[in-house]
C-alpha cells in the first residue's frame, strides 16, 4: 500500500516549493495541492522560461502525471481561468490531467472586497493580506455558508450566490468601506463579477470529482502521490506567528484534512528551507536585517513576492523556527534553496538560539509578536565562489558543505538536496 509523501515550506513561505515539486514529479503519479489558494505563488523556471502557478499544482507541466486540487484548496474562478489560459500559451492543456475536488470552496468577488475592507478596518494593525479573498472565504467555510465547486452544477447556484453576495455587501457597508471605489484588477466589483461568472464555464470543463475517494483509490492501487503545500509552516493558522498568519493549516496535518487521507497514510515529509530567511507582510521576524546585508539578500535573491510583487523582508536563517517547523511536520528530509544568493558574502550567520528578557531559549514564545527577541548568532565563513556549473553535491565548496552540515546538526534532519540556481536542472541530490 502506497503512502502520501509531503513537500512543504518550513519558513514564512517563498522557499521554492514549486520548483522542487517540478523536480520531484517524475517520481510520482499524482501531485495534489491540499490547502491555500491564489495567495500562493509557485515559480518554476526551465528552458529559460519562468512560469508562476497560483492554484494549479506544480506537476502540471508533466503531461503523463495526474494533478489534483484537493478539497482544502480555495479556487477563485477568474484567476483559475487566467492560469489555464497561460498554460495553453505554453501548449499545456490542463483539462487532460487536472482533477478538481467538488468540495473545494470558491472565492467570490465579494470575498476579495471583504478582504480589503477588513484590512482597512484594522488600520495600523493590518496583517499584510494578499487581498485575494482567502481569509473571508475560509471564514465562510467554517461558518458553513460557503459555496463549493460542486455547487456550480446545481440548478439553484445563482440563488445561493446572490444570498452570500448580499451578506458580504452588508458586512462591507457596516465596516464603512467605499464599495463604489473598490476595484479588482482595474474593474469595478460589478464588472469583475461578470467576468467571474463567465469563468465558471472554464471550471466546468474539468473533471470535478469526489477527490477523497480518488486519492485513496490511487494509494490502494500502489500509485505514488506527492502532496504539495502552499505558504509556510510559520504561517500556519494554529502554530504560526498568529495573527500574522494565513487562514489554513500549512503543516503536514493539513494534508489529512485537505485531501481526505488518514494520518497512517503519510509517508516521507520533505521540508524546504532557504539558506537564509524571508518574509512578506507584517509579523515577527527575529533575524530580519535592516542594513546593507539585508538589502543585498533582497536584491541578489530577487526577493519580491510572486503573487503580490512586494519586496520581501530578509534576514539570517532562524534555527529555532526551523527546528520548530521540523517538529510540527515530522520532517524526514530537508531541501535547502538559494545558497547561491550568498556566494559573495565574507561570512554568513545562523540564529542558533533566542534571548528573551536576558534568558536564552530554543522555543517559539506564545508572545512571539510582543516580546523583544535578540537572535544569538553564530558566524560561518562564506564560500566566496560561484556555484555555477557544479553538478554534484559533494563538489560544493567546503564552507557551504559545512554550513549545510550545521543545518543538519541543528535540526536533526538530513539534507536530501540543495538548489543552487532557479533552473530545475540545478538541484543537487546528496548521495
């Protein structure tokens, strides 16, 4: 009996999940997204072409593999249609190998309006939402008033849609939000709604299935399944830096609820970490750098959000947070990305412990957002050379190998592979 392997981010997102999923896909039969929605931005780069996926799993470029959007994912039909059309321009027909759970919830235009209204209402306390409607859509899901993909095939769908839309508009009005001035991609809410409704026809072209049966049947038949996570463990709704988190379970536990598989069917858990840290939006970031080093990491690493375009905050790698994420997820293997960004650094640093109120600790405090955390840094000599052209893990510079070994020792998890460029061919597996 096969088990579901899991690939997820161990930091605040943007670790390079899309690329690694693309690299791993040849070894699997099914690639399944289990949470998140268009707030994700999974960047793949190959043959000199860069492509960003938001909702569709990152195995879609392999036409002989099946891809699944699970019940835990949110789908915004207009964005989904644009993604499908962008793939068509790459000669990829997603209708051939993409299945969609009937139980996946829909993001309505008014969910996006509510997202903006809620952020405005928070004022200086805003969390840095991507404004894709994620929070309000998950709120409706939990409140049992949301609409699901399977509903679009029902005769009374438009009636249900209008009822929910009216509720949203009333809420926005209560928040004193200027609905008339609100736009989505340059369209008024009414103009965007028309395009949104038209996009439902694209959704109907796909195989809408009871995905929990599908995924378990695949496992029973011995098929290999890879679950693809979005965002990162430190953005998990329960265990992340709340309230500066996303609205879904981004950790391994989310695979069970987001795909409908039992915990006993989880296999390898592969976690991805950058060789340094980044974060988009507000929230605690103990190792953030406000100096020229932080600026260099941002510029050399092209650290701008794939979904929002916002510059990412940058800092040294945070071992307490990484160790915490490995614990929560049961990580069995590490992927490390972007050490090449630090090729020219004389020294690189790791935060090995936190100091809070004069005491060292390795734990993430409950008061993560309020307390002053002083990162206790350990310096490592830089490798001071380009990694271009290196094709074997063992031939990486000695100082980089020492740095990776320190990550292994600090987390207790072995490094499986390291990515040394944006291209899929430059992922070096440790022998």
